[in-house]
């Protein structure tokens, strides 16, 4: 059985197959079953309640139990000496690579950072907007094999560019201590406050605060189902980046695309396991060659079993009528990563309305965005690109309207304002305006 299914226009259930695939990627099949989801929610709710009430002691006890580590309330925080030592002992070549990637991310984030514009002047009125950074943000860094150094860069650097004064890191001490690489990255990126707390425990401690951990304003960073559920339950008390699902790519390509490159791009996304990978093309010949290349390339990869599992469940090559329909399908899926590899890249780009990150041209594979180009790789998944955006420095800013009137300006607008207030039955609102008018 081929790893990648082929969906052709001549199939009787063509549209139904596409709708089923789209719905699956929006969460119906990628989430755990209902019973397991309910169990995760209950476990997380219990953890949050214990940490909120018990503070440091509860956080230390739960971490010791869940992460097989001996952690006491006195040593939740990693010492600066340990951070500095981890940095000193880290691979210098990898740290140099981190610096180059971080420089790219910083340059891009500085370029898109919102600046407070000059106020709109309307007579003597001054109407403006002011952007101010969040005071304190927590970056969550998973432990074990789930540690992705690139994600630390993609979350810490945008917060730093925004001007967040206190960036703190939480990571599980799985088996006894936080991964040395995570500690080295913290030091390299200027983070000096790191806590040995993982999962829902760490996020609850960050959101509520404890005796020794000041509460934060926002939680960012990836994690497992328990981390996602903790974010869901803590949202409102603190801000969050997103409740992210599995990684996704959709490739719009025509017969000018190299089938081996397209296959490699699909497999790269499926390697996340789960990760979805979809080709949409008007060329049946390209689709068939890509299927052949997928089978050939899977045989040469270390994570072939994981990639095949993802492709079989969440992959497809969809043949459509033309590139216009391909772009329409792309907008329906509203995918995390969208690649465009055609003779008409710019025309296709102009048709795209919903995508987290768009990679234009054959020489712009997704790993450029994952690691190096500059935009953050923290992106909307599960179709949420219909209404949400990539994480950026601007997500670490608060927006305040600034309104300034003088006496004459108020007098000119008072009747309208009071009229609105009285229409809504809020006479005290009207009086607050009319008293000033009378004095003027």
C-alpha cells in the first residue's frame, strides 16, 4: 500500500474525500479519543488546583512524582552558575549556529515591530494608540527528545525584541535535571531565570505564581497534550500563544516542480509523527511521480516508520482542475506551512488568503522557516490560520488607545455623546459629559 493516497477528480467521492481529510486535520482524528481527552482535562485540572493552592511545595512534589526527579521547594530555580557552566560546556559550533539563526530572527522581528504612530488630529482632539511590552513572559521548553532548540530561539528572541523585561524559562527535570542544552540556550539568549518545572505543573506555577515564582503575563512554547490542555484551562488568567496541533504542510505545485523535491518536502513534515503532508496539483503525472518518489525516499530514512505512519493517516496527493482550484483548496485547508512551486508563483500567492507561513518558489523549502530565515516557526495549525497569525514580537505588546480632548472639543461633541448615552438608558454617562459642558 502506498504511503500517500491519491485523490483524483474522477473518484465518485472526490469532494467527500477532501472534506474528510480537511476535517481530520482540524482535530477530529489527530486528538486523542474522547475518553482520553476527558482524562487529560481532569488530570490537568487537578494539577492546576494543587499548584494554585500549594505553591512551591505542591509544585516540587508534583514534579518529583511526574518527572522522576528529586526536586524540593528550595531548588526549583536553576542557579546562574549552573546556567553559565552549561553554556561554557556546550558545543561551540552549535552555539555559533544559534547566534546566526538568532540574528536572522532578531532582524526580521525588529523590521515588523509595531511603532506607535503619530496621533490622528481632528481639530483639537488627539486620537492615538500606544504599544507597550508585556512585563513578564514564560517560555516553556519540553524535555527529553522533544527539546527543539529552534523553538527556544523562535519564542525568546521575539519577546526580547518587543522589550519584555522578564523572560523566564520552565522546563522539566526529567530524570533529575533539565537538559543541558536548554540551560545553555537560556544563557546564550539572555534568560537568567529558569525553573525545574515541567508540563501542567510548570505552566500553573507560571500563571498563578508561587512564594518564589512571580506570576507571568503570557505563556508561550510547545508541549504535549497536557501542556496544550493546561494552556486551554489557564487562558484568561494569562495570555497564551496558541493551542497547537501537529505540524502541517500543503504544497501547491504544477508539472514544473521536481517530484523528488516535492516528495522530500512532504516526508520532512510527516517526520514529526504526527504531521500532515498534502500535495495539491493539476498534474496527475506529477502526483504519480511524487508517490513513486515518496516510496523510494522512505526506504533511505532513519525515521521512515514514523513518516510512513503520518503519511498513511494524514497525507494525500490531490489532483485538481487547475492552479486556481489548487489555491482554493489551500485556502480551505488554511494550513500551517504552504509551499508554492509553480510556473506562476506570484499569481498563486495573490490568491492565497489563509496560511500560517507561505514558502514561495522551488528553492524555499520549509526548513528555512523552521530554523533560519527569520519569521517565527510558531504558527497556527488545524485550520486556525483562517483567523490567527504566526507568533511575532507584536504578540508580546499590549495595545492601549490614547484619547485627548480639550474643552472646546468636548463641547462640540457633547450633545452626540449624551444622546447616545440616553438612548442606551445610561443617564450617568450623559451627566459625566454634561457637567463638564456646563462648567465650560
